[in-house]
C-alpha cells in the first residue's frame, strides 16, 4: 500500500483509532399496543455510537464537493491478538471484515464521496497489531 498525503484533494489517508466494531443488522422487540403486538426495529446503541465515532474521525477529511467518480480504497483493519492466537499466522478472528467495512463505508458516504457505489477498486486486509485501528487510503481513479 502507498501512503498518501491527507492534504491532497484526490488522495486521502486517515486513521480511525480504537477497536474496530462491526455493523450488525437491526434488532427487534415486540411491543404491546392498543391494536395488538407490534414489532419495533432498532440499531443497538453501541453500533450507533461507533458509527457516529467513525463519522467524527472522518469529518476532518470532508470533501467539497463530494467525490462523484470512480474510487480506489485500501483498508487495513488492525485487531489485538488474543492469547489463543499467540502462534496463529493469519488473523482469522471475529469481527468479520465485511461487517467492519459496512460501518466504515456507510460512514464515509456524505463526507468523502456521494455514494459507496462509486468504489470500483477495494483492497482489505485484517491483521494482528498492538494498536487496534482502521487505516484507510482513498484515491480518485482518473
């Protein structure tokens, strides 16, 4: 991966410090109303809080106007190694890469790019590290 200057308009490098949190589907609960049972769907507070935290970390890189072109993204997810994985060579532990990525890509929409449909080239790695974080390299494809 290449390191980019965060000051440039068509290349961005940013870090989201802290333990990566996956995006989950909404939870449901049944509520008794005067018309009978109703289902209420909600996003768990810890997931909503992490998404807000990611948007806060990304907000300093806001693009005006938003990128509305083909985009290349490289994402490195760093997680802590548990004692059980002490000898493990590969980082095959939860949380899943795709669920972490959903949180990050959804949070970048409206701040960096208009819509995540514009991501044409995506490279993701997950590795063990002493510092849990997510690193993102984004670049306009011209």
